[in-house]
């Protein structure tokens, strides 16, 4: 489990450079410089509770690094990137905001995990602080389920349990998400023994945990306690997914420049379209036919400004007769999103239609019929006009706009994909039958 990570770390050179840490969806959350990239990056996997490293390790999923000629060059590159990108953790350690900690109340008879903005001298363990509370809340819920630590806010002790009438209907107990100390189902000592490894888990000491759990699983199996051994096995699987989640790769300054440009285009798009959130997932549609023959359509998906080709889709037009571009657009949009609804899959943050008001109106009608409120626009090729529902005048962006360049690339890609599929269908239609 840890061997794979060590192999990845061994490939990092002991040279000056800049390292860039990203979260699960690719956002840059921290940028740092190092005299030795290998030593500095390796140190994050051995962080103690009080270090800055422990505050960032939970959210991190990917590390990129840039080789530099000297420490001075690394410093300059680091400053340029931080000033441009302003990552969460770099900003956090410069401002005076109070960010939340994870508190593990080990001094209680039945310890809990919860959030607090005050770090007290109360014999509890504190992890953090964390600026991205969304990710940390998900992580804490996951850890709580894994160890079945009590998630309630109820205060009680081993000598003063709550009235059984108040807790007997607790859903956490009935869904096996809690060890139910409030009902006297487990003693304080046994409860603490069951959850003692949370400290190592939150501190990122995965190897120590894995070694201990393997010994426990072996012992329980020999004692024929197979159910308990299976629980330890499940913990090892979970630990494996946590410890091997970080990817490490070398990038160039040109790669970073492109990444920044993509980020700028998404931020600008969010601003000019007044979107509620960053359009990380954009889906673009286009139709293709020649005099109504072999009508086809395409959908391309862009993730964080990059083509996500495994999620491209092609459509044969089924319900439209002849060259009716408007009706064809309505059909494919309806088919695409009724399918996502049926499969309970993620919807895009923005839809881009190749065309003008007519195509946009029909695509919007399809969304309305499905009762979906996904932001949708169209891009007309002649003057690169952006049409939006319920707005009389099109939006015209500067030709050098990063947002416009992104929309053009999505529009052009959907057009290329549709044309290729249309040609494929026509070639099949003209193959003579023997």
C-alpha cells in the first residue's frame, strides 16, 4: 500500500523547484517552493498534528512540480503563481481569519469528532485549521462512519447515561452507524479502544495503522472471530484508498500557464453569464445533415476547460423528418438529459448550443419539459454572438476574451464531432448491399 507511494516519491528529483497541490476536482489549493523537491514533498506524508502540512493533507489529491534552475528562480516562480492564482491555503496563512478545526474530544468518556473555531487547552486533540470546510465535513462524516464514532451532540458520561426513552429511536443506532454508548451497549473503555485509531488516521499515519490492523486481523482470524476480522479488513481497504490517492507528476511552466488560462476563462465565464457557480462541466451540442440525409448530432463535454472525451456522445436523429435543425436540437437535448435523470448522473454546470435564437429556444424548451434549470446559452458563428434565454440582446465579448475562446473551442469541437459522425452514417448508407 505505502510501497506504491514510496516508488512515486523516489522518482522526484532532489532539485530546486515549485510544487503545486490540487484537490479532487483539480483546483490549486497550495503552492510552495523547495530547495529539494523530493525532501519537501515527502515531508507532507510524515506531518505531525501541529504542522501546516496536516491541515492540507486531507484535501490534497494531486501534486505537480516544476523544476527550476536555482532556489532564486523557484522563489520568483512561486511568487508569480501565488499572486496570479491565490490558492486557498496560501491565502489562509497570510490573513487573520479564524478557520475551523476538527476536534477529537478524547477526554470525554465517549469521545466525539466535531468542528470548532476555538482551540482550547482542554486535553482534546485538534486537527487543522481547514479553510475548505466542504471537503473536511465530508471527510469527517466518512471517518465517523468508518469507526462508528457517535455523531450526536448529546453530552453524557459513563456514570450518567441519558433516559433510554429519549434515545431508543436513534437512527444512528438502528442503521448501525454508531456503537450506541448512550444505550449502554458498550463500556467507555471498550468504546475508546474501538475508536483509538482515529488519531493516527486524522494525523495521516497510515502505515502505522495498516501494520496494527493487519496484526489484529490475523489474530481475530486465528481466534475464529471472522466478523470482527472482516471489519478490520474493510478498514484496510478504506485506508488503501486514502493513502494511495495522491498522484505526483512533473509539469512545465507552459503547462501552468495553460492551466491558469483555463482557470481565467472559467472565472470570466461565470462572471459575464452571472452564473451561481463555476462552470466546471460544460456540455456542447451541434447538429449535422446535408439536405436532410443521415441527420446526426453530437454532444461534447469539457471538464475544467479541457475535453473530457470519454463522456462525448453521438446521436442519430430519430423523431425528425427532413432538415429541421431546430426540432433536431430539441430531440437530442431532451434525450441527453432525460437519460441523465433516469440514471441519476451528474448534470452539467452549463450547456452550450451551436446556433442562434432558434436553436437555443428549442433546447430551452426541452429543458423546461424536463423541469431542469441548467444554465444554457448559444453561440452564433457569424458574429460570435452569445444568446441567453429571456434576454433580447446578445452578449458580445471581446475577441481576445478568455471566456469567448473557451466557448469557441467547445463549439468547434462539437461541430467537428457531429460532422465526423454524419460522414460515418452517410458512408454506411451508400455501401451497396450484396
